[in-house]
C-alpha cells in the first residue's frame, strides 16, 4: 500500500480558499486565532490554555511519516496536547476522564502530578488496553503507574469497547473529540479535539461518567442527561451517548435535513442507513464528498467503493498513520464529531459520545481541516505501510 507525501508545504489555518496557494516552509501552520484574538491564549513550550468558551484543535499531522509529524506536532504551539496538559495542570478539584487508550508517558505523569497536589483524579478505560502493547501478557506500565500513585482506574470488563475520549474538569471544562491518550493518537494520526467551557455540558458528561464509574453501566441504557441542548458562544450543542442512546437516529436526521452539501472525513464509515440517505441526497443534487482512512477503506464493509460507484467524490487519505476523524459537515453550518465511528458496533455495543454542533464558526474550523486532509489525500505519494490492525499490522489505537 502506498500513500503519499507533501514536501515543504505551508498550509495556513486562515480561509479555506488559501489552502491551495501554499508557500514553501519547513512546517505546516495551524492558526486557530484567525477567528479569535491572541489575548485569549496563554502558551508556553509545553502547555497552553485558553479562556475562550469553545476551542477547536487538530493534530498537525499532514506530512510524510509518523516521525515527521511527531516532530512537527511537538514543536507546534497549537497542537492539542499543549491544551490537554494545560487543562490537567490547571485543575483545582477533580478530573473525570474516560479514554479508550491511555499510554503516553507525559500525560500519565501529568495525571499523577495532579493527584499529588490534591486533585481527585478518576479514570475509566477499556479492558483490552490494560496490557502492554509490546507484550500483551504483561500489564501496561502507564496503568500500573497511575494505580500505584493512588489514582482510581477502572475498566469495562466486557467485549464491547469503552471507546470514549472525554474528560471533565472542575464542573465546567469538557475535553472531547477523537483523541486517545497515546503518542500515536496525539501526534501521528489526524485527530480533532474540543475544549468547551460549560457547566451544563460538564453535567451531561459527568452523568455518563458516573454511570460507568459508580454503577458499572457500560451496556445499552437510556443515557439520561440533564440538558438535551447546550448553548456555548454561537454554538448549539446536542450530545448523545452510545450504545443505544439515540446517536444513529440523530445523525440520520441531520443528514436528511441537508440542503446543499455534505462533507465527511471518517476513520470508519460502514453504516447502510447512512449510505442510503447520502445516495439519495446525491440524487437530489447536493454536493457530497469525503475522505476515508486508507486502511479502513480496504475493509469489505466500507462505503468507499459503493460511494465511488455511485459518483460520490471519495478519496483515501494521505497519512502514513490513521486518518482518525469521525466528522461529518452539513451545509457548512452543522458539525458532527466525537468518538462515534459510523458503524453497527458504535451504535449497538460501544461506549461512545457524539456532539452535533450548530455553528458556522465551528463549521469553518472543520471545513479548513477537511481542506488540509483532502489536499494530503490528493498530493501525498509513496508513503510506507503503517503497523496497525486496520492496516494488517498490530497496535490498539481506534
């Protein structure tokens, strides 16, 4: 399998139309500040914080290899891990985190340091990821270190995935998106993350966290939350939890309402109901296009081939690692994102969270990311194989 390479391209995170007039530099530039002011950001070489109510971030991972992208991401002041570490460092009272995969040493140490200074840290993870990636017969060092420090870590102990990627801090800060706590997910994969300040949204996520942590409720349930919709800045956010919490129906309803365009960048897109609606929208004349993860596009269940056969402009991504987004953009004003892959397992068995965000401002951020992902898919060439189960190799990130 061959993917591709961008050599010396600078992509400015300004208007999407500037994406294709790139100048030569040694880095890919992400600049979320185009819609905001620098007065809202506090940054250092290792952490960053923001007092904005809704902050959207993307991994700076558009070059040839995992090594290149990791070096760029670590050097980038806007890569999401700076804000994640800043969020942990500034926690005062508690951290409730539910993450499918926890392995990065810097993140592990940040949790431990927060615990040492008196922050109550509680974590939920997936049973399959309690073991070492190198030797599955051995316990994972990160999990052992967290537990040894006194941090409570529980796992789901079941066949379905505890696939969440969210964290609640101090009653009003929520982190969510497609971002696992592994070095690969933080630097190699294309991922998105949101940092949202909202007491109401925090209560919603805490309700799900407490069901898992205290009640051991990981399977299908009503996933009751106190606030069905939350207003943050100019965005109206609807939140859904899986399994069997109404996520699929909500996604399908949004697709049915599409009037002009549908864009997607999806790690896994296999759901037949989604296929049927999108094909009908194509017949109605909507502009529909998207990028699939290259490895997952080879799966016989993927909608990549059916979409192409029906004239939908579909590309396979240009990242050696995973194109791990789970994003749909509708009419340039609605964004669907979170941990939910558009599949039967995500709806029926996995623990997932999905945000449906109505906001032209947020949609602009995701459109810009779609443009970068599309550019890489079109231009990257001869990228080597990636060692991951989706690509026929090993490694647990999903």
